[in-house]
C-alpha cells in the first residue's frame, strides 16, 4: 500500500523543527523511518506532516562520560553497537542491540526513535527502563528530562507531547559490583523476540543486594520487575506482573514457559558478570 498524503519538511535547525511540530497538531517526527514508514504504508498512521529530523546538526553522538552513555537522536543502532567505549561503560547496550533487527535496519533505525516508539517487543525501551535511564526532550516550551519510569504510557505510546523531540537518551554506566545479562528467543536471529529477558544485579561481596529483570514481548509496555526478594524463583514473581499474550507468533503459555526458562538463566549470568567484575 501507499501512505495517505502528507506534507514533508526537512528543517536544518532544531528551532525550525520544534516550531513546525508546535504549529501542526497532526505532525510527526521522522527519524530512521524503520517503524514509522511501514505504519504509513499500511495506513495505520496518517500524519498531516512529517518533520524529518535527519538534517538537524549535533544529534548524531554516542558520548561516553563517567556517569554513562549519551546517545543523540540521530545515532543509528549500528553506531551505538559499534562503540567499544559505550559497550565498556554499559555492556547491556551491545548485548541487547545485537538482537535488534538486521544490519540494514540497524544502519538506519535510531536508538532514540526505538525508545520513543515505545514498543514492548523492542529491546531498547526495556533496556532504558531497566538501567533507570532518561530521555532529554525539547519543544518550543523549553527542555525537560523524562526518567524512563515515566516515559511509557501504553502500547506504542510514550508520554511525550506531539510537539516534543527527544534529543538524547541517557543510559547510566555499570557501577562497580553490578552485572548485566541479556538473552532472547526469536524464530530467527534479528526477528522481534518471542520473549527477551535482561537482568541487572548489584552485589556486595558474595551477597546480591538488588536484582531486577526487564522483559521484552510479555507485556503491553516495557516492564521491569524487582526480584531481589525472589532470587530462588524470579520467574514466579515476574509472572505475577507480566501479561503474556497469544499472537500469531506464540501462545501465552509458551511465552510464560520461556520466561520460566530465561529468567533464572539470565539472573545467574548477570550475577556471574557482577562477580567477575568484582575481581
Ligand atoms: P521512526 O520509524 O522514524 O519513528 C518511530 C516513531 O518514533 C514515530 O512515531 C516517530 O514520530 C517517533 N520518533 C522517532 N524519533 C523521535 C524523536 N527523536 N523524537 C520524537 N519522536 C521520535 N526493533 C527492535 O527493537 N527489535 C527488533 O527486533 C526489530 N526488528 C525490526 C525488523 C524490521 C523488519 C523492521 C522494519 C524494524 C525492526 N525494528 C526492530 C524497529 C527498528 O529498531 C526501528 O529502528 C525503531 O523501532 C524506530 O527507530 P527509527 O529511527 O526508525 O524511528
């Protein structure tokens, strides 16, 4: 199918892009287009205007600092994945990004666009939530920082206003004594996960002081469950908060089974990772 007609603007400054969004209620941001263009072609979205942000300056960075990794709105998944410094500061980025789609899509799709798209079947919204990161947002009304815990409103729905552009995502670095792991089951590598599970574990000596799991494709919104008090049965606790559903790819029962298989495995791997980093 072909999209419904829309106006197209390719501004060269952030101010111009923000003014266009503020002036047109039905406008949408176009970043990598890897999710939006299929939606347009299937007529599941019909914006009156596309504001293409690809010509905006200074948004392509993958910047590593002491506190973590800052990813600009025009940094492609492939660029984040290729950054050895980013992987060193926060290993979960590379672990999860290698499962995001295929190289051609990662070459164009942006990590920030994936987060704003807020798909509970996507890896990076869950990763941002598990790491307790945030998104910096700009509009003609000013700038604000949205913590990941306040970013996801519903299926494919973020809390950003129609006039806002996410300019950067912040992924905190991995603290000393912490470890991470990620595994997913997909029909083919790079397909959307039937189920994906990430773990973030904090340790002091031999003791696990905090353990959290993030889930892909088993809820309507990116979901994180604290399993610090359920280290012997993380899946049982998680399944009380998750909502595995039937679709054409898998049954709810199979998804729950995968949660039971992956949750303890990933928790153990993150605990080993934390201990190996401790020395
Ligand atoms: P776009 O498609 O341009 O935009 C997506 C949405 O976000 C739109 O609503 C747009 O208005 C909004 N938006 C984008 N950027 C901004 C911004 N900076 N500020 C405000 N709003 C913004 N993803 C996965 O996570 N895992 C997968 O396994 C996976 N497999 C895929 C397989 C295929 C065949 C395809 C086509 C895509 C797949 N994707 C997958 C999606 C891919 O990761 C996209 O890159 C990502 O979802 C969206 O990024 P984008 O830059 O292409 O955003």
